[in-house]
C-alpha cells in the first residue's frame, strides 16, 4: 500500500531523490566508494558542496549579489544563537509567531537586549501580526516565515530599513519570494530540502563584522565561510541529498512552478476543511500556511474513527502538535496532490458516514 506522508519533519522527499541518494550510499558515481566513506576533502565531495551552495544561491535569485551560502550543522536551533552572536550588538527585534520564535528570542537574550516588536501569543499564535511599527534602532528584525506547529505563514514581508533575518525552515524554496529583502536567512534541511543533519544559511557578506564581541569559531559565520562550510567535517549525506533536491526543484521548473503546485494543494485541502461540517481550521484564513494545514474536528469524539479511516487509506504523520491538537497536514514540495486528494476523500467519508 502506498503511504501518504504528511509528516512535519523529517518529511517526505521526492522518490527520485531517495533513489539517487540510496545509490550513492552504495557507490558514488562509479567511484568504487560509498558517499559516506569518501573524504570530505576529496575532489568529489568538494564539488558536491560547491554545487549545493551555488544552486541554493541560484534558486533564491541571489547569485552574484553579494551573498554567501553555507551548509552547517546544529539545525535551526543553533542558528537562533549563531545569528545573534554574529549580528546582535545592542538590540534585536522579533516578531513572535510561535514556538520557534519564542526559542529564538530566548537565545538572543543571552547576548543583548531583545524587543518583541509584535506577537500573536494572545490567540495561541493562530494569526500573523500586522501593522506593527519597527523601531529604527534595531540591529536586525527576526521573522519566522512559516510556523510549522500553528500553520501560519507570513504573506507580506515588512518594508523597513532595519536588516531582516529569517528562519525559513519549513517554507524555503516553496514559493516565489524576494529573498534579497533579507540580510540573513536559514533553514533546517529536513522539511523541504533533505534529511535532518544540515542547515542552509545564506547571508549578505557585508552584514558581518559589525559586533564587538569575540565569537567562538564554530559559531562564526566568517570562519565558516572562509572554510567553505568545511571548518569541521560536514554531514556529507545530508548535504548530498540536499543537492539532489535542489536539482529536482530546478527540474520542476524552479521555485515559481513549485509555488503554483503548492498553492493548488493548499487550496484543495483548505477548501474541504471549510466545506466539511466535521472540520474547522485552526489558523486565521488570511494567514494560512501553504506548507502546514492545521485543523480540528468539530466533534472530538470522532477522532478515533477518523484516525482509522486515514490509517486504512495509508495516511501517515497527520497528528497535530500538542500545542494545537487535532490534525496537521504538512504539504511540502515533494508531497503529490494525489496524497491531498486521498486525505480529502477520507474527510468526506467521515462526513458522509458519521
């Protein structure tokens, strides 16, 4: 039976990427060696890292515009601290839209003053704050572009002279976007790009060198950039699989075409959530994420019944986060619309039969 993987992360990858990565673990490009046993200093892997960084800049439209791409470790959670270490001199601003914003705020407070410019905590983060003013004295303003747990997504980036930093872990490469608005952004690979283990960081090169503190080598973007993402041994499998995914995105027609497909999947699913008497959406309609659709049953006593319907249909990873409850359908780039249609069918079965 085909499994329809709605997991929030680690999440679904394109089947052809899985096949190519599996082959590389056995043998990389007829080298007689596995991907995971070659030296990261070998010509073969250096070319992999260089191409991965180059393709990331190409897909984001930042190649040749003074930006640098790195593949690091520690996940987005380490970037909460690393971005503050490198950019926070006096005060940083944050738009708090959920769990990951809250964690980023906690780390930044270790290194300087933090201003919570706006927050949606008053409604359990079910919307994106709007019409807030950005103080001019900030070193940077930090955004979380997509909130995996609560199913909200920023649709419009604020216009400000303050440098922008963003956690894009769950929606990078998923829609047409002006990435040049940001001085720095980062994304854990395990949602739209590859397996867990590596984190893409892209930053404007002239954004560095403005803090007075000493920065530990592993947390210093300048040190990591000088070493071309190989200051220490990189996660070779995660980087290679991310490269394969970036190639796949390009072969799909690039980010713009991917975004059209994602919008169609989201429209289909949210349409059923709104139509079906057994379900209600969690996030404010104008802020709904195209990556993570959160919804609940109108009658929670039907949860066991709906779970069995979904299990019979081969649906996996649909359980909502404990902060929200209910269900969360993660509809990342690699999830085919066929899987969304199966989920919609299950929702209609529940309404018709119960």
